[in-house]
C-alpha cells in the first residue's frame, strides 16, 4: 500500500484503539474495489470516454428541459 494509506490506517487504529490487523482486514475490500476502478479507468480508455459522453448527454438533456 502507498504511504498515505498506511499512515491513515496507523493513525485510525490508534484513535479507535483497534488492532491494525483488524483494521486492515476491514478496509481491504474497499481498497480492492478502489484498485479495480483505478485499473479500469487507467487501462480501458473507452470507459472514461463513455463517462464523459454520458455527462455531455445529460447536460444537453438538462438544457432542453
């Protein structure tokens, strides 16, 4: 994990009084989903372009109302 994530886990475990191992197990599904989304947005460029075109389509639709 990157240093900001590790530092956040360490600080969060000390504030909550929870073992860092328990906190890491609890946070790992969210980190996995974040990594998958990051991978998709980085390597599947059509996905990013589709999101942008969808945003433009919705903006156009709002102007027509």
